[in-house]
C-alpha cells in the first residue's frame, strides 16, 4: 500500500480512470473509493476569519487549538452551536480550567430528543460551570483593545479568548459531483448496498456518502465514525471480489457529557410521524439498578413505537449510567423488527449490581402496552 500524505486530489476523471493531484500529476486507478469525509459548516458572519476562531474536525484542528490555548494562556472559550462535539468540548475545556460559554440558537440543546432531555443537559452544564446561552444568534466577531475576541449576539457582546464553532458538517462531495458521481437527496453521495456509486468502479464510504436507514427506509446522511468504518470495509471487500452488502443503519449514537450518558437510536416521535408512521411515545423515569441498591442512578427513557402494530421505532435515554447499554438493546430490537410486546418480557440478564428485574426498557414497553 502506498500512502501519500499532504496530497490533495483535485479532479477525478472517470473516463480516463485517473485522479489528478495538485501539481497536475495523474494517478491511474482500476477502482476508486471516495472517502473525502465531511467539512464543518462555516459560520458566515463578519469577522469570521479573525485569529482565535476554530472548527474541530480532525487531529490537526485539536493540535492547533491546544497550541493557541498554551501560547495565549486562554481562560475562557465561546462555543457556538450545541451539538455533541460542542458539548464534549465544553467538558474538555472545563477540565483544563477554561470557562466555556455555550451559544445556542435554539432554546435547548439536543432539541431532537425533546425538552425533558434538553433540560437535563442544561442542568449538567450549569452544575459544571458552563454558561448556556439559549436563543443566541451570533452576528459578528470583532477584537477588543487587549486583543480578546468579542462575540456579538442578538443578546449583547461577550469577550472571550477563543471561539469554537460547531454548527454541523456537510458532506465533502465537490470532487465527486464534478466527476458526475450521483449526489443523493441528502447532499451526500448516493451508493448502493455494496457502497458502489452510479459509476461502477467508483465506490464511496464514510461521511461523504449516504446510508440506508432501516427504520425509515430512506437514505440519510449520518456522519459517524462507526458507520464510516463499516462502509469502508464493505467497499474494500467488494472491490476485492467478495459480494457483501452493507445492511444499513438504525441511527444509533451516544456521547458523554460530564457525568451524563446520552444515547439514542431509531426515530424520534416527530421523525416517525413525519416519515408516515402513526407513532406514539412513552417516557419513563427509571433506575439504572434496583431502587435502594447502592449507586442506583435515575434514568430517563423515551420509547417510540407504531401505535397499531407496536413495532419499535426508536428510543433515547439519558442518565448517569446505563443509557448506552439500553440503547444498544433497542438498536438490536430495531434491526430485528421487534415489537413492544417482545420487549415487554424480553429475557435480559438481571442481577442487582446491573439492573432491576424489571429493567427501564421493560417498564417503558409495559407502559406502552397499557
Ligand atoms: C470532535 C469529534 C468527535 C467525534 N466523535 C465521534 C464519536 O464519538 N463517535 C462516532 O461515531 N463519530 C464521531 N465523530 C465523527 C467521526 O470522526 C467521523 O464520522 C469519521 O471520522 C468519518 O470518517 P471518514 O473517513 O468518512 O472521514 P474523515 O475522517 O473526515 O476523513 C476524510 C479524509 O479525506 C481527506 N480529504 C478530503 N478531501 C480530499 C482531497 N480532495 N484530497 C485528498 N484528501 C482529501 C481529509 O483530509 C480527511 O483526511 C466525531 C467527529 C469529531 C469532529
């Protein structure tokens, strides 16, 4: 395998089966895998190119941020956008003694998961001295007389040492689109189950391409590392002569915020109804372990299912422990097409250090059946 670092591909020429790299060099290929990832969505406001404004996409970004913090002896950071990367970065800044302020254009973080979950997240941020500023629109950046950055918002101006912008990513498809590779409705590269594009010897994998969502039955763009890994393997196996299929995703994801685990899979109630299901949801407050057992923590779980058939469509869980393992069970249930009634008596492993005899998943399913 020949690896060429610091080498930008500038053009794909499917008719000649070559890629052009900076400096006009042409490299021939038999098969090509486009794995160009995603790029951060840029915040288009005046002052956006000022030093001290960062995006967090890769290791080089992290190294640049660390160097800036060390040389400028930063004590404060403004984070724009409250997605999972910004939330994780609040924790990272907090751990090195930097006070984070989190500007969110919505009124709660993770609105996809609903208000109850968003409020838990805000509570966790507040307990760890992160100032959460809802309904904040950043209008521009400027510099103060002592070279601090001023973040101008609809609620006023804030001085800070560093700004991290995390307002989402877009699939990096410019090379692919210019080469005539089909772009799907999500804006990412369209692929079949073998990760093949519309050009038979060109494959795509990872954040630049779409995935088939097994619950909604639609193509989605979900830029996550585990999906990218699996898609890459499927593309490579097919190029190597094995005819294997990527089975699609159910949309599982998780992250940690200080002492909270936040995890979700499948569709939310809104997404389910928008997809065309007639869905309902139950929300329960349970315990990670039996009530009264040392270390038992509260857990909030919302489960979404189709009203008539009881088919499970999704769930999200938040709590100090045990959220991710519950979501992984629901992910398996989604893949298997289980119904709420299957989950209501599912034979999950039970011992008090790990869960109650009636796990929060059982309780949610039982509640749904009432
Ligand atoms: C801070 C952070 C935390 C994350 N945490 C998680 C997590 O906990 N769980 C999870 O599942 N996912 C996580 N992700 C997402 C995960 O990192 C991505 O889904 C994954 O890296 C995608 O892999 P990829 O190979 O498709 O793209 P990338 O890793 O982005 O790689 C794309 C590569 O293509 C190169 N490239 C692009 N264009 C060209 C060109 N023209 N010529 C040559 N090279 C080019 C880029 O330089 C880059 O090296 C996180 C992302 C971030 C930023």
